[in-house]
């Protein structure tokens, strides 16, 4: 049977107390709903329908890149009513799988299991044994152990509330039967809603087999209704991703102190110290070491490279055997070849460094193309902005830039050139020569240190000096 997935995502999410619709609240840096959509698509369904209501345009825009069919539910009259809105889009001979926009951690494998158990006309429910079943629908079984009905917490008797087997909300139903049962729902219950869960009792009445599949991992059922639950889901997902990294061979100095907001792949024997945040798509080669407190976004880092504490990398491609940081900032679109060293308080932006080149201390290198074997001295700055335009700097192979140099772009430093420390270089420097541009050193014999002034004398001096005319050239 072909599969149509329906994701229910129309609810307000009142308890989030947020201007952002609930299904757009970020989990590991992505909207909640995106996690569910990704899971749904992993099943290879014929279609994924999303029932939306609150925050419609925002929700649609946030998921614009995905192949989804959007179904509006203008009034939120309950989960059964929500599914009913999608039914006109679904052929009779499909199987419907219902997912919830606010239950993001369910695994595709669990859903495959649920679908595999659903042969013929059967209805299958995903259930779990909850430590604390408060708020969930309960699975009520008959004397033979078969599923009899799902009772919502609000409607449950005290005895039913003691049942620990809960409804995850995730259910698979043949489309033809769903259409019939949904059209027969009523809202004579504690919440005056059309409950999707009443489909279970309808199936039982119609003599259709209802199978409950019990999840091993209760965390897959975690729903998000408030910020506390959002934090719990975040830490659960973090733990899962940390475990996956460790199984792939990474050493995490503390698996509770890593954040993965996106996807990360690692080679063998990678070591990651505490409090590092990985965002977007990150790949770490074999034996890479990441120090504490780094933020690494959309980066490829080659084997044996070390990133020391407190470094930030954003959209960077880093070769093998590089040494970065501590306190390095690599801004977007920088490319480091092998064996490059970027030291403390060095900022790169849209710059490329060739093999073995080094900028070890206190520099800004923006829009710069640096060859191989270059040494950029401490405090070197590329002056790439004239107030209106950004200009490039080229530093060729083997050049040596003395400390404290200002390279006023556009400018080229030739191969093997040496720039004297403290130079302001505004014209191209030729290959292989020493170029320097700085005032000649003088010593003033009669000079004396000033006297310490009283507060009044100092105020008068400030007044006088700040009014003094600017000296003209040669004047
Ligand atoms: C639902 C189930 C409950 C289950 C729990 C698991 C029903 C009646 N109850 O309860 O058995 O234990 O989930 O988390 O189904 N939604 C709509 N339109 C609506 C109402 C809801 O799209 O008119 C969406 C919500 O956005 C949400 C999902 O359906 O994504 C679940 O709705 P919610 O009101 O949170 O149901 P629960 O009370 O949690
Ligand atoms: Ca819910």
C-alpha cells in the first residue's frame, strides 16, 4: 500500500508564551517541524501533508525547501478534525501515517516498524511505557490484552489514569476506513474536541484489528508544549547525537557538554573538548582535536589539525596538520591549505592561506590571498576598506611581513619580499627585496618628561590645547 504521511501542526502552542509558532521553535537550531518533516521524508512516502493553522505564512516560509502539501485547518477543533482536513487529498487505497509537529524525536526505524506491523486493514498505534503518564492518552486493553480504546487524560477515570502505557499520538490507518471513522467523530468529551484517538474505538467496533507497538525508548515520544519540555527534548537530542559521535570513534571529554545543531561527521580518533558548538554541516578528519569553547559552523577540517580553545570558525575549509587558535576567528569563505598556523587574536575574512603559511598573533587579514610559506608578523593588518569599497591584498610565496605592518589594499607583496616592521605599504612591494615605509628614528637630546599638573592646571591645559589650530603642512 502506498503511504501518505499527515503531520498535524495547526495548534497554537499557547503554553510556549512565544511570538514564534510552536512548530517553529528551534530544536538543535532547526524548527521543530523540520525534524518531523525530515523523519517523514526518510520513509519515502507518496506525499507528506502538513495540517497548519497558527502562524501559517511563517510556518510555510520556514519549510519552503521541502516537498510538502499544505492543508489549512482554519479552526483548531481537535486532532481528528485536523486529520479530516487532509483526507480529501489522500487516495482511498493509501495507508495514512499521522505524525505530530510537536513530537520531534521519533525515529524513522520506529515508524518503519509501525508500518511493517500494519498489514491489510489493521490500525497500528505507537505506544510507550511512561514514567509519568500525566497528560497523555492512555491505552485501555480488553481482557484478552487487545487494544480496546484510547482514553484522553482529561476523560480518564482515576483507575484509567493509573495505566502507564500511553498513546504517542502516532497512528497508521488505511485511508478508506479513516475517512469513514473520522466523519463519524463527535466532540462529546472533556475538551469538546474531535479526538483522533476515538478512531481506535471505532476500529474495534468495526471488528478491525488494532495493534499497539510499544517503543523501547520512551524519549521518542517526548512532546513539546512549553519551554521546559523544549529544553528536555534538546538535551535528549544532544545526548543522542553525542552517542552517535562516540560510536563513530570520537572521544568527547564530556558528552553532556557538546552541542550539535546540524550534522557532523568525524574520522577516527577525533577528540572534542567541552562546550563546543557545532552548527550546520561540519566534517572533522581523522585525529582532529578541538579544544574547549569553540564554535564551528559549516566547516571542513582536515586530518591532524588542532583547533585550540575559544576559536570560532564559520564557513571555513581547513587543510591537514593546521594549528588554529586559541582565540582565532575565521570568518566566512576562508580556505587554509595544509600546515597553516593561525594564532591568537587573528581574524580572517574571505582569505586563503597557502601551505605552511603562518599568522600567529594579533592580525586582521580580509580579502587576502596568501601564497605558501608566508610569515605574517604580529599585528599586521590588511586595510581592505576605503570607506566605500573592499579591496584585495595579494601576498606571494615566501614573503615575510614585519610586525605591525599596514597593507593598504589593493596591494601586492611579491614572492620572497620582506616588509620592514611598522611599515604602511600602499604600493606594490617587489619580489625578493626589503621594502619599508616608516618615519626615520630620531632621538631628542634635550627632551624632558612633563611635570605632574594640579587638577585645575590640567583642565586649563585641556581647554587650551583642544582649541589650538591644526598645524598646516610645513607650518
Ligand atoms: C494528543 C493525543 C494523546 C497523546 C498525545 C501525545 C488526541 C486527542 N490526543 O494529545 O492521546 O497522548 O497527543 O503527545 O489526539 N493539532 C492540530 N489541530 C487541532 C488540534 C491539534 O493540528 O485542532 C495538532 C497540534 O498542533 C499538535 C498535535 O496536533 O501538533 C497534538 O495536539 P495536542 O493538542 O497537543 O494534543 P495532546 O493533548 O497533546
Ligand atoms: Ca501535545
